C-alpha cells in the first residue's frame, strides 16, 4: 500500500509555509531604499515636468488642465524624490564611523607646503 503524505507537508518532511498573495510578497514590490535610485527617478520626473509644458507650448500635445496638472505633479514629485534621495545619502555619510570620516581636529592653521 502506498503511503499518503499529509497535505501540509512536502516530500522532505518539512512543513509547508503558507504563501502570501503575489501583491503582498516583498520580492514583487519596488524597494526605494537605494538613494541613487530615488535620485534617478526624481531626475526623470523633473525632466518630464519640463518636457510636457514644452510640448504643450509647441502645440505637439494639446494643452488641457489635466496635462498642466500632470506636468506640475511630475515636476514637484521629481524634486521631492531627488531631495529625499540626497538626504538619504547625507544621512548615510554621517553614519560612518569616526575613523572613516575626515577629522576636523586634523585641520591646521598652517598653509599647505609649497611644491
């Protein structure tokens, strides 16, 4: 007679862990913990905030309230994301140990040696 496995165990005998839905898994969500990625996304949005009004002025795309609102929103959100990314870089650099940073105590009042 064949052995029937329990529905909650795999072949190796380990219990099966429940799989969350696809929208809830961490690997499918975009992580914005990299400040360079934030700055790049902010730069793209800020450039779009300039290009969209330029295209509206040149009558390539029709100037509507929605397009003007979209251009303003991309410009503001791009600036905001770039600023947040810059703050993240500054915070990371300040968090370095003292030995890895430039020490103000090593400054001297003497001018640098002439070559």
